[in-house]
């Protein structure tokens, strides 16, 4: 079946490539491919779409989290990440660069293609039908690899994990709930693929189910769709519904929100906007690409000019409520398990931020278990002692190698 699809793609792509002048290079070539693809019949485009859909369905069957294809870097293969490991599929045996270029151009809209060619990168959402009632959504990133198109798609989990599965302390649960904390900034942090979006969706869902409110979600792209339960829930996709995270956050203030979710605090302007809207009395959630609570605080402070840091430090101390930094760790059953560092911002933490003593926060995390706080190293030790992960995984994923070795050595006494 897969081999037949490989033959089909050659037959479908050849008529497209024959219309592209051999002298076309770089972006000019992609402009022309886009023009030809847009001129194809509906049937022709649907057949191309079915090929990509077949690769995505195989991804679901394999329980893969990601798929990669296109560009010289994939060497003609379709790659899947399964339980953390990325490997090429055996079939199709080889896709030419022309084939993947056309296949990927067919997957996007003209407005998306313009953005891709202008910015050399495109974040978007993609959806396929599984059956009459069920669809599967993907978070996609298309980009250039040596003048050819490349694509990564990540499966968006349609299932929202129950809040209790986060296994957080009562005080932390209160900090995440609009019912108890009407305003404040909560950060969910971690490297790419650490499950930040899933945790954020769990927190949003818990508020949606328990509080009468208005939730505005600004994301790039929108991933999981939250059906309104007790709350009005707006989903605004950057590039489609709003120009930027910053614009979405500013506009949200005129939309009578209770909770504003900023999918990613990716630049100084968005970070400052998040602090400002929280300071105005809103409950705000956002994500950062950092691996610890202290690194998250330092990242925010480091994004602003030196002369502004004292003012931002004071504002951050006033509005920061909670930081959850997480990683997905290979477990002994061959899957992955969540490990997290949790910082609940009390008066001592606020003082450390204001006084530029961020290094003191680690000790506060170590000693804050009665309030639900813990370091990443403490959580890795917990997972190891419960027999969930190996000692090697605990050491490899620790932020502080010296501390994890000390904690593990204590188990020998």
C-alpha cells in the first residue's frame, strides 16, 4: 500500500514540475510551484492531500508524536518520533525533493504561502478527518532547508488530562485557579517537546469547568480547542485571527477577559505586555522555553535593557504567582513520564526577585515542600525511588548535577 502511494506521488508531481522553468532557483522556483499548484484541479489537489494524510495516519498508528519530511535533511525519508526517538520509516523508500516540495506547497493556503516566502518560516495548524465525527489536529512548522521545503508536524493530543494527574499541592492548585487567585502571572516552562501545551490545556480546562469567566487564548498556532463549559472561551491564532501575541494581548483587554493565555512569551515586547496586562488585574498564563524556575526569572529580566531592569524586577515580583518547569523523562516501561519543578511565589521569593537575589530561590524551592514547592532534582529523585525512571535518566535530566548526585547518594544510607 505504501509503495503504491510512492508511485502515485511521482505521477501527481511530474505534471507540476514540467511547468517549472529549469532556470528557476530559490524563492522564484517556489513562487512558480505555488502558482502551478493553485491552478491544479480539485481532484488533483485532493489526491496530493491524501498522500500527506496517509503519512499522518501512519503517524497516529505508530503512536508517534512528530513527523518530519522534505528537504535534504530528511534524505528522502519520512521520519517519526516515537516515545522520544526519531527514526526514518522504511516506506516510502525514497521521496525526491521535487515531490516533497510540491506535496508541502499543496498543504498550505495562498496567504500562508506568502508568509512562508516572506519570512522563510510558517507556523500553522493542520487537521485531518479520522472518521465522521472525529478529527485530529496537528501543530505544523514549515521552513527552508537548502532552498527546499521541510516540514515538522506535532500531534495535538485531543484528550485533556485530568487536573488531578498533574499531582500538584493544594496551594499550587489554588494559585492556578481563578476562583482563588483573581490575577497573577503563571509560567509553564520547558524545552520544546516537554509537554508545556498539555499542562497549560489541563489548567485552562480546569478553570473552564469550575469558574464562570471569559478566557482568551492567543496561540501560534491554536492547538487543542476548548469547548465552552462554564466559561466563554476564545481562540485567536497568530497570523490568522490576530497579527501577533502582543497585539492579541492588548486587544484582549478590550474584550472583558478574566483569564488571558499567551501561548508563548517569545520576545521582549510580548514579555513586557504580559507583565502589564497582569499588573492591570488579570490572571495571565504563558509559556517560556526555559528549564527551571530561576532560569525563567532570569530570562525575563535579561530580555529588557539594563536601565529598565529594576522597574521590571519590581513588577515581576508583584505579579508572578507560580512557575512550573517541566521535562518528559524516558520511563522504564519505554514511554515517558512528567517531571516538574514547582515554584509558588511567596513573600520570600518576591523579596529575592526585588533584591536581585534570584540564586537564593533554589534553596527556597528545596525547603518549600509544605507549600507544594520542589526542585527538578527532588522530583527526579522521587521518580527514581518509585521505580519509574532509571538512575541514569535522573542524572541526565537534572539541571543541577551536583545536587542530584547528592540526593541520590542519600538513598544509600
